[in-house]
C-alpha cells in the first residue's frame, strides 16, 4: 500500500478505536456472518438482530404498535414507499426523535423525492458494510477511489473529507468526449498503485462507447476493480469493461435509503452475495406475499435490521430478482432485474426478463450512443435509438428479432432521438413499461 494511503488506513481505524471501535465491531460481525451465513453462530446472530428490531418497532413506533402480538415477521405487512410517505411520522421511533439522526434522501427511479432518517448506529453499520464489500472487490480503505457521480455540486459538501478518504469525485452529468478523455488521462497519470472506480452503469457505458468509437487503448490504467451501482449491469457491459481495463467489473445492489443489500465480489463475479448480516431479505411472489421458489423471479422485500430511528419491516424495494440456493445452503441472487414496474410482458401477457430486451440491442452496441426499450401497450413496443452516426440500416432485423421473443403479433416501432435524458438521480432507464394495466405505483 502506498505510504500516504497506508497512513489514511491506519488513521481511519485509530479514530474509530478512539470512538469505541464502533465500525470495527460491526465489520467483524458482518464478515463473520456473510462468510458463513448458515453456521449456527451466524444464524443466532441474524435471529437475534431480527427479534430485537421487531420488538423495538412494535414498542416505539405508532405504525407498528398494533403488531405487538405478532409471532413472526410473516405477521407484519409488506409496505411500499408510498405507505411510508403517507404515514411518515408514524414510522419514526419515539425515543429516537430527540437523538442525533441523519437524513438520507433519493430522487428514486420514479423521480419522486423520498427521504427518511437513520440513527448513528445504522450509519456505522452502513460504513462497515461498504468496507466489507470493498475488500471483497480487492479494495482497502485508504486507497484511491474514483467516484463517478451526477450533480457533483449538489452531492459534494466538502473538499476536505474526500481528500482525507482518498475519494476523487468525478462529475458525469455530461460525459462529452473531452470530459472522458480528461478523466482517462487523470486516472492513467494517478500515482496511486491501488485504485478502483465506483459509479453509475450509464457512465461506464458512455466511457466504453467512447473507447470503441475512438479505438483507444487504456492498457496503462491499472485498476483493482470497477464497481457499478444504481443500474442494471448487463453481461455485455461487464465483459467490455473487463476487456478494456483488464480488471473485474462488479455490480453493487444498494440504495441511498437502505444501504448495500447484495454485491458481486471477486469470488462471486456473476452472482450477488446477499448481505444477510445487515438485512432480512425475502423474494416474494408478484401476486401475493408468498416466497417464490429458487429459480423464479420475485419481488425483493427487505427488513433493515439496524435502522432504529425509522424501522422498515418488509419494505418492498420495487426491484425484482431471481434467488438461487447452492449445495451448501447459501442463497444468492442470480440476477437483479430492476424495478417491478419496469417488468415487461410479451404479447400474450407473460413476463419477459428485461435482460432479454437488452440483449436485442447488444449486436448494435457500436452504432448506438443510447437506447431505451418501452412497452407502450399490451402488444405495442417502442425502441428509442440515439445513434452514433446518421443512419441505422438494421431496422427490419431488429424488429423481427424482437418479435421472435415478444410475439409475432407484436407491433414494434423504432424512434430516433437526439438524447435519452437521465432521471434526477443520474440513472437512465433502459427498459420502461408504460402499459398502465400492468404498471404498479411505488
């Protein structure tokens, strides 16, 4: 480790030690549980955290007080973001109202602002979660982290803190060719021997499109890993990042209001390691609140075990995943689809993976700046294309390819646009369902 980075690392843990080793204690427990989630010790820890959280919620929050006689978590209702928004004060724990809490907010994938409060212990748990999974991505605290973030002025409150943490924020609100060149030059000249990049998938896609268009080599850039968050990381984007940067491109499943719920790692580069240490996670049926079978798609429902300021029990994230169980009993997410409201359907009304919609565009990747696949009606599909050049000679091929999987009676149209604007969060939705009959509000 570079000397200055080493000192940053040691300073971080010395400060934590002076404060009572709060983050270190969390980190040790997180690593123990995640590395052996089904050991008797881990199961006891997980059970105790869940029981403590449920007891706290029913005794201190107006919303959950009527569930004081619940015998298990299954007796609690599944809640959505709108329920929290409409009953905000009812979710706040009374003893924590006068304590130091931290407001976390997100514009959300719907563009609707959403915020809640977290207590100090929850914040420390989130920090420990991040440290654990960064280590699983071949990155240590104190090393250089390039953070690709939209709306830098809004997100960056201080220049001193990023310097101490060795985080280099990079504004990707408008990634022009000049900005990408500047960014790549900055990384290549950086003297830190150990560094990684964290950022939105759409930013990475714009960068690799630039590399392919310019036929630029980046062999001189040495990275420990690339971590993509906030959006779906397609196998195509993942493999292209691996190819250009000769490192592991790994996906993080997290949210501002909750934290890191699952993560791909060096040892699990395809499947997502579930954060059983900090969350009780269920994958439930679309039509009811029953668990799905392994191999089936279902709704991701999360209970945050550590936010005592605003307990969130069985919170429907709006995202969809496929759960798999290994021979040793460990459960992982095989894939995470994104929001349930953006699931799409074939012309017969059957669910089609958004992954399949994305694959229809892979072969034309070099010709596109951006794309968006939209279901406008039961059998109506629109594909928006923002082209690299002036023409797209494969319209008929693309339409026929879509019909193969979405139905021969599907009505597919292609629209050419100059820009597909991002949401306020900086994300770009690649698959959208505007078909009101199937859409669910979150």
